C-alpha cells in the first residue's frame, strides 16, 4: 500500500507499532524515503548517512556490533510533519559491558515517507 | 551568569535539572532568548507564540487552567544545537477529569539561548 495517503499521525503510529514488535528493519523499509538521511550526534563516518542502501548498511553494522537483549519503545509524539520515538535499549556492544542506552529519534515526514531520522542521546 | 559560554549539553542539563525541580518558569527565564518561539501541535491562538512576554503569558494561562498534581521529567537528549525533554504530567484541566498527558519538547539553542521550543504530543 502506498503511504502517501497516510497522515503523519498514521505513519508515526504504524512506524512505532512495528518498532514495538521489534521489526525495526521492516519499519524502515516501509517508511523510509529513497533519499532517507540518518543523523547521529557523534562526529565520524556514521554522523550523516544518506540513501536507503547506506542506511541499511548502517543498520547491519549496528546489529553486527551490538547484542540486543531488549528494547523498550515509547511514543510516537507528533507535531506537524515530525514525530518522536523513545528507545530504551539493553545491549552489549562488542567487546564492552552490557549497558542501558536511552535515546530518542526525531523523524521528519514528506509525502508519506520519512526523509530524515535524527537521533538524540540521553546522558 | 551569561549562558553564551555554555555548551548545548550544559544548557540542556541545567534547563532539565530546573524542570526536574519543578522550576519550569525559572528554566524558561534563564534560558529563553528574547525572541523565543513556542509551538504547539494544535491549530489556534497558542500554536505559535513569539517573544518572552507572550510565552510568559501562555505559561500563566496554562497554570490558571490546569491543576498540576505531578510532572515527571526525563532527559535531556542532545543532538547538535537541539535537545529533547519528556514530560509525563498528571493534571486536572479546568472543568475536565484528572488525566495523564505524555509529551516531549524539542528545544533549539542559538548563542546560549533557547530560540524555539516545539511540543509533541503522545497519543
């Protein structure tokens, strides 16, 4: 089904529902624009990744380097063409100790697709 | 103290700490720019309020129309010149039933001051 006729609230709800089921890749594949831009706060290669293939590769890298024990997903929170999702993650990064990570994603929607995902880290 | 020499992380942490103490007005007065813009998702008079005096009046209106039983504040979450704070509120809006409201604010910082606060509502 085309997502172009969905409201931002509907897209936010459907995207977040997939995340709550642990289907993070499905959520991206359904709702990312071909020109998706994925932004992390830290400088480096991963700070701004552009395009579906590159963002898919970023996800594959992350899964290869983190053992995921659990993710709590809260939201969505909606305003205009943007929505926010909170992720509280229980993971073991490769070669490091198991730890909790608390972050939010701010998603920008255009024409029924997510054109930007911007992650904010809790401290 | 001038906030111009503070990093966005420092501003986010100090602003959120005041909110966690229930000092929401102090947080605004210390960190808002004179040109602060405050945005709510719903259409209407309050959807975009500009300037310290108008945003102060918006706050006074809100306090006059909501009895606050408790607010849980989580964050901040930081990325570049923006940060996010989550507010889970237990309030009784005037003439309505006591209820919980879950929202996040996305704050944009320029030159040591918050120039925009944009609220997103949970559903």
